[in-house]
DNA sequence: GACAGCCATCCTACCAGAAGGTAGGTAAAG
DNA sequence: CTTTACCTACCTTCTGGTAGGATGGCTGTC
């Protein structure tokens, strides 16, 4: 395991955190150069153009996200627990401020001004995240581990939207706790109502 | 009532649509000049700096939003209907693509790179929107017109987050229908589960 | 009504710095 | 002797912003 913390990795990591802060037009090669400790021109050696850099960055982000979903998929069997861990991952990221926003969610908000190649990657992430959530919800509903109120697909899109909106609110309020406050009840609502007494009391 | 469609109004309107498309760093004075049909320098006559322009723009947006909430508040009495109309407003905006995103939601995503003065206005919008939603939900719950699963405040933040996330998904999918698909069930869930007899009696 | 003054609007022309990017060189490693 | 990684130096275009002048409508005053 040689520490291949290559310069290009440093550039990507730096660019990622800059994008998370301000989006595609919110950073420049000069910003990266300052942080990484390299000259502007050297970045062009690794990534000829800004589009190359961001496309690579989003592609890698997607790989990580896909790997994360796959990991959840064969480490955890309970669908509700999978969703809890997914939300918990973001809750932790937001709490320690390491990466308090999904790269693709942020870029998606600027889709109209994004280079096409980047936009395609961003949209692809939404599709694969939605597809995974749909499969989790579908399985959970089929086995009675989750309680859905509409189709798995519709619930998945609602779940994703709420998670993204919760990131936004946490940022707007400047309060990481908001994320958990919004996603907590979202997960609760999906849990099957086991205790009959409580369920009846709600009627 | 002379039609005071002043140049400064045109500038603000143009800047708003550009911000909705790409955020604070997604447009320049030159872009506005091209659209409005004026020279770059003339914009500085109306708005000395970009911060002035965007601060004014967001302040006006907030006024309109506040007016919209106040209007809903004394035109419609049923809380659920108020929420439906609120969501419906955005559904229409997204469908006809006139303003397919909330200015403040988009700017909030870039809060870390926003000039402080603009950031303050953006945060203020989140607070007043959340406060209004909270009051609607609280009243609805008190009068049995809405069915909440947690505190009005928590439900309000969840509602707001889901609406914002739905805007994002609609943009990411490039499909306006997604917004309604996400917010529809959200509203349904808040409607009280009335026994058929009662429902008919109310009809 | 004539005339001066004023001020809002918009203009041309310009600026400094930042943007993304290129050319061509050096040093080291294989 | 080529490749990789980095450099200095430079380019072009865009950026937000300024200086100062032309126009033209509104005043007040005689």
C-alpha cells in the first residue's frame, strides 16, 4: 500500500471541497494552486481543462457513491437500516463539516450553466441513487420491513429530495442538526408500526 | 398607474433569471447588458456593485414571497389548501419554466462563497418561510385539519426541505413532473384520514 | 415663454486583476 | 532518450468597476 497520494489526487480532493462550497463557477485553477502548493500551469498537466478536471472529479465521486451503495447492500440486509446508514453517513459529513454537501446535488442546482459533459455525469448520479433507493424500498415493502404509502419509485424520489433539501436547510440555517431533524422523522415514517397500542392511539 | 417598467426593474428581472439558472457566479454584468440592451457601465449607474444588485434582488424577492404568504393567509383559510396552493405555485413555475427554482434556495447552496450581505438576506428568507409553514401546520393541527407526526416546526422544516429537494430533482431529471410527483404525496400525508361519512359530510 | 441650472440616464473609453489556457524549458527517473 | 512532473513566462478574454462626457427632461427665475 504505497501512499500514492499523488498530486492529481490532491488536486481532485481540493477541487471537490471547493465545488462543495461554491459550485462550478465558485473556484478557479488559482484557488487550487494555492491550496495544493503547486503552480497554476501544473494543474493543466494533470487536467488539461477545467471540464476535464470536474468531469473526472464527478466520475470518481460517482464511483465512490456506487461503491458505498454496493457496500451497504452486502454488509447490511435490513432495508431500513440501509437507509439509516445512508442518512447517517451524510449526517456525519455535515456534522464534522468535512463535506457538508453532495457534489452532484450542488452541481445539479447549476445544471443550466454546466458544461454538457459534466451535466451528464451529474444526471447519471441522480439516476443511480434513485435506482438504488427504489430497490431498497421495494425490497423493504415486499418483505414487510418498510411501510410505503406509494410506489417504491415515488417514495425513493421523495426520500432523495428530502435528503437533498435537508442538506440545503442545514447550510442555510448554519446548523448541522437540522439535517438529522429532517431525516429522522423521514426514516421513522418508513418503519413498520409494530407496537399496536401506539398505532391505535394515533387513530 | 404609469407602466414604470424601468430599466432597473428590467435589470433585476434579468439578473433574477440568470441567478436561477446558475447562481451568484453564474452571470456577469455583460450578460445582463446583452439581454437588457444596455451598456455594462449603465448597470453600475443603477446598481453600483454586483453585491448591491443581488442584495436588492433578493430583498425584493423576499418582499414578493412574504406578500405571497400574506395573500394566501387571508385569501384561503384551510391550512391544507394553503399548502396545496404554495406547492402548486412552484409546480406551475417549474412547468412553464419561467422561474424553475427558488432564488434563495439556489443561493443558499452557495452560501459559503456568497458575499455576507447577500447571505444574510438568503438566510432570512429561510427563516420567514419556515416560520410561515410552521404557523400553517400548527393551526392545521390545532383545528384537526392537518395530521402531523411531529412538532409543527419539525414538519415545516421537513416540508420545506422536500419542496426544495423536489425542485432540484426536477432540474436534475430535466422533468417538471417530478416536482408534483414528490410534493403530491407529501401533501396527501398531511391530510387527515377522515372516516368516509365525515368526508362526505364535509364535501 | 426664455433661459439657465440641475440631475438622472446612458454612453464611450478605459483599467486592473482574475479567468482558463499555452509555449517552452528544466530536472529527475526509468 | 523518452516520459513524467513541474516550472516561468506569457496570452487572451472576461470580470467588476471607474472617469468623464452627451443627452434630455425637469425645475426655478426673470
